[in-house]
C-alpha cells in the first residue's frame, strides 16, 4: 500500500531511493570557500601556461556568466573577462573537500559510491526511514549542510536508478534538487538530448543523430536490430539506461581501504611537454617523471601491475598511438615501470630530428594487490631491494615534497625542472562500467 507522500513523489514503497550529489563548479568553488576574498569574483582554475597547459579546468558561476567555458584557452577566457582571476589547481585541497563531503553523506547511508572527486551516488533505500522518510527533505538537508559546513553548493538528483539520478543532478544547476519519478521521467528524461545520457559521447551522439535518434526517448524506442548493428551490446545497454531499467547497485565504498581493488583498473599519468621533444634524452626525462608518479601511486594504494603501457602524441598532426607489454611479474617498483615504458618508446621512436613528440603518457594496468602471493624468482632479491628503496624515497617525499629527490635522468630537460607531476595529477572519475 502506498502512503500519501509516496503518491506525491510517484515512488512505490518497494522502490529504490538513489541520489546523485554533484558539487557545483567544484575546483573554483573550493578555492572561493578557502579564500573568501574571491567570492563573487570570476575565478577559473587552469593549467600552467608556461607548460602549454593553459586551458580552463573549471570556472566559477561568476566566470560562467561571461561565457567562459571549460577546456577553452586562457587567452580566450581573458578576452571575455579582463578581470578574470586565474588559479593553479590544488589537488590535495580538492581531495580534502571531497572527503569532507563524503563524511556528511555517510551520516545518511553507508552505501556511498564516488564518481570522481565531486560526484557521489547514495542509496538511501534502507535508511530513509531513519531520516523522516521523505527523500526530498533529506536532499534539502544534505544540500544545506554542504553549504554551511563546506561553503560550496551541490545539485542533487533523486530517482529509482543511478542513471536517472545523475541526469537529475545535471538537469538544473547550480544548487538545485530534481526528482525523477515513474510519473515524470518521460517528460524530463525522454525529452532531453541523447547526449545527456551517461556514456553517450560526441561520436556516439553523431552516429545516433544520423539515424534520427536525437533524444533519450528516441533511444528508448530504438530497435534491437539497429542498436546491435551500429553499436553491438553497448547499444542495448544504452537503451536500458534510457528506459530507466538499469539495476546497477550503489557499491559501498570503504574509506579506510580506498577500495582500490574494486574501483581502480589502472594507474596512469600523461603530460603535454613544455616544448616539442626531438631528442631521446628529453623523452626519457619525461618518461621517468611520469613513471615515478605512476609507481608511487601504485605503492600508496598497495597495488602492483603486470602490464605497462605508453601513449605518444605527435607534435605535428597531433595524432596518437599506444603500445603495451606484459611483464613476467607484477611490480610497483619505479625502476621496473620506467625501464619498461622507456623500452616501449625506443622501440617505436627514431629520434632523428624529423618527427617531434608533443606529449607522453605512462599507464600501469592488469593490477593485483601487493598482499597477493607471487612466485619468487632468482631476481627477487634485486627487485625487493629496489622496492624497499622506493618506499624509503616515498616517505621522504611525503615529509619534504615530491621534488626533494629526483633521478638524474629527470633533470636533463630544464623545462621540466620544478614540475611536480604527481602532485599536479588530475584525478578523473571512476568508470561507471568498472564492474
């Protein structure tokens, strides 16, 4: 039997209550919270122009009012707003605010699943009765607490599944709450552009538009034959999303263990070089810097990798390629990651001065927990020594900063001196399809 409140919200008694909480203009809002003198001013957080990373990462609401967009060049943003305040990213600070927000969410449910630093799904199905039983009232309370305790705002979507809850948090911004129910989802969701659906990127949107599938409702009614022919099983999955039939659970996140074995499938870091790279020595300097970052993050999370991959971006036509190789053992040693990555680069680049490299990427995947037993080899003692040295260096860097110790190979390119690649690494959302 349904109560009056449930009838009003179009929610059955046995239906899930999922929220998606998205912290608005996250990096810029955190900077304004930390620096009250910036409140009310147009602020953007952007990469370093001197390292050719001068693009807008996020903008405040005041900057957005000037038409400034994410990913546009800083010179374009300044042309729109001469008084623009430009700040470098402070990822440790953003991680701190992300953790503080989750601490609030945990007071309403233990089922909290992060989707990057600024977004989280919450499943309140089993706990809503402890907080008055009204999802919107709880969402309003969470919103007010985030504003009062952290100084930032959130947009919250409420629905019976994760996909629609996320659509709800995106539907109206900033500082808004949108409920998507069985009664209103066709009006709200199905009339929205198909590109608003999770995992419908620009390429997929163009393919769908070629067959006149332009709204989420069009996708919800697309035929099996068309979706299988054009997209394979991913097409059927997207239609499931469009129909609100996704039953993916909100996975409990263990803040003490970081739950990396569940959520993280690889560790990677890439950089657009401060200048086009023509020489092997400059390429090696960047590869070793990136490998230091990747290996250090592996060790911090108690993981090892069995596969190392590189990505190379051409400096002329900006095309890219990737290469990877599987190791005979799992490792978290910087030496192993760097040497393997550099071997891959040497096997594919001539360094004869004819073809510049614009950017490089190093990735470690095929992960296992460091605690997992492994087959010992004759070379185990040397690897163990290298790993113990890495842990000693990690502790020094934790105390004195990531630049307190550097390898000689990393100091060859003067343009990279003083670049803390690990400290400046962007944390991207965990993939929704990691399960």
